[in-house]
C-alpha cells in the first residue's frame, strides 16, 4: 500500500547567520591575539613575524 500524502517538511533556515557568527568570532580572536602580541612585545614583533613568514614561503 503506497502513501501519496506529502510529509510536512521543516522550513529551511538561512545558514548565513552561523557562518557570519563564526567569521566574526574568528576575526575578533585574530584582533585580540594581535593586540596581545603588540602589548607584550611591541611593534617589532610584527616586523619579525612578516620577515619569518616570507622566509618560510621562499
């Protein structure tokens, strides 16, 4: 015996909210990490970071 009735489906919620929250959280973590590095080591740490990153890429 076959059922021809349509099953009620849940409405799809937009997934953009979760992705947006995740991206904002990751951005805030990067900003906090940069601020902590700046506070502990000063501006010189970013120059060394860029130099070491470029040396690893080459």
